[in-house]
């Protein structure tokens, strides 16, 4: 029997962004799933969009492994939790293999996660503008850190049979096996916009076609048997699977309903958040702010995560009944946790269109990308955290909220510059900061308890 500590696993990495990791990782997930294997999908880093494609490829929740947000000590347990009962796990890396949090050495890099998981690495190389030099490139990556095991290479964007022959000759001399060769083909491209790929929820039919095309290309161009054999060579893990801690006492008055925003406008959420809410005693009910004109029956608390409200500002604004319901719940003191897109939705307006009006702030699109990890401390008590609670988060947006903080801010941020941001008022905690609650499970327990007593 395959346990979560011994599940075969591969890390799909690359020398740099744009090399084809997502195509290869998603294609491998789908190709192995089509063979009848239960495939566990994972993504290094904080990205929400790629796991949506992974979930489409495997039929299982895509899960993130972020050593900055959660700490290196949780990587193994979170992996084991996601991979429980699976035949194979495929982990898509982030950026270049050795790139991690700025100024933090290897922290949050694909290389660090591969070492923590004792997993072999498959390097995806964009070979479109090189031939013999590929051997020097691969040799450099394979020898940089001897604890990172490069098990093979998949060559991407190969132009011709002759080009492939030259690349294979070079890598034969370097002693690194070629496990796949993918030719240039536009059919597996997925559309992008200001924050990366368009999420699956916004283009379901096209996303299904794209994933099928990735699977077909990978199955035709890669040695799946060799890749599976490599995955089976991964070392055993000692980590016990992570578990969402249960509520200490069963509530006598039932489980409070916590409504969680979803649909095309609010696609950014970590799978562990709903698991933590449910374990803490909540009845988690999804709703779609684009289509639903009222909150779920009995809603006692509201979680509005990230996404693209700027793309759907007109539709969100047009759903006036729901905007009024959200405002009524929040202004009545019910617990509301809003991150990034949720923050925008609670503002007075977004790009001139009326939003919920819970916060006396306006939001607009900006040309400037705000991106990076953040160290934060809770400035005061809120429904999520007690004053002084430290958490790590991630910002990723092209919008601006004015003012950037209320009279009671949500967080004090230490880097890249000291500042306060976000809003705490009544039961509302609204901020640009994306956090991973598995790093501080008390957040979910505190939130659900406030839902129960508010």
C-alpha cells in the first residue's frame, strides 16, 4: 500500500520563468490521470491560478507548498495531507529552480521544496535558441547544489528533428537523461492578462481543451514510464500528514454558516482555508457574487478572498441586492474576512462603479504591479488575530485603494518599507495581504468562534 510518506513524486522545475513548467506539469498530471492513476497536484509558491489548471487535470484540489508563508516545517506535512491515498504526486515549481524569496537565500525556492520532499527534479529547458550549450546549462543547474537531484530533462520548444538530435548528443555527453522532447505548438497556450494566466473558472470550456492539449503533447513527447520510475525513486518522508485542528468543544447551538465567495470574480483561495473553517466548527457554504442576489441562508460570517473584481466590476456593481446584503451583514457587526479582491469589493467604489460601501475607501486599477512577500503584525485585535500576532503574507495586484489604511489598520508591514495597511472596523478585517491560515490555525478558530457569538 502506498502511504503519503512514500507516494512517488516529481518536482517539475526550470532554469527560469517562461520555460514551460506549467504546460509540462499540467500535461503530466492529466496524462497520468488518464492512465487511471490518482495524481496529487501541488504548486510551489503562493500562486492561485496554476492550481486551478492542476485540479482540472487531476480531479483533485490543487495545493500550494510555500515555505515562506507556512514555514519549511509545514512543507512535508501539507504535501502528505494532499497526497494521501494517491499513486503519484506532481509538484510544479516556481520561477527558476533556485529562485526564492528576495534576500532570503533558498527560502521558498523550488530547490528547497524538492529537498524537503526528498523528490527528484525534472528540469524543463526552453531549447528554442540553443543546441550544444544546453549541456552546460543543465550541468550548472545539476551541480550547483548536490542535495538537489536532477533526475532528467524535458526539452521544450524544439524546432526540428535535427535540432533534437543536436540537443540529445550534448546531453548524452553531460550524462543527464532526456525524458521528453516537446515541439513548438501554439495549441497548448493559455491566455494571460495583467496578473498571469486567466483562471479556469473564467474559461471552463477553453481550459478543458487547453489541458487536454497539454496532456496529448506531453504523452506523445515524454517517456511516461521513465518519469514514473524516477518518481518511484523518491526517498521516504518522516512527516505525518497535516490535519486541520478540530474545534475543542462541539457547539451546542450548531455550526454557524460561513459564506465563502467564489465564482469567476473570486477564484483565489487555498484549499486548507475551508478545511480549517469546517474543522473549527463552521458550515462552509460557497456563493457567487456575480450571480447570487442574496447570501446563503443563516449566514453568520463572510470570507471574500482574492480574484479579479476589476475585470467584473460592472457585473458586481449591477448586483445591487447582494451588495446591500453584504453591507448589511458587515455593518451589523458580523465577522468578515476580506483579502485583496475582497478588500476592493467592500470599498465604496471600484473604478468609479459602486461596490458594497462597507469601507470609506475607493479602489482603482493602476499601471503599477505590487508583488512580493510581506512580514506583518496585527496592529490591533480583530476577528482574525489578536494584536501583536505575526503572520507572513503575499501581495499581488495592479490596483490601488485610497486611503490605504483605516483609522484602525489591519496590519503593520515591515518590508519592503514600514507601513500600515488595511482596515479593521466592527467585525471586518480587510487587507491586500494574502495569508495562508495553515501557518496559524488559530485564525480560523477565532473567526468561527466570533461567528458563533456575534
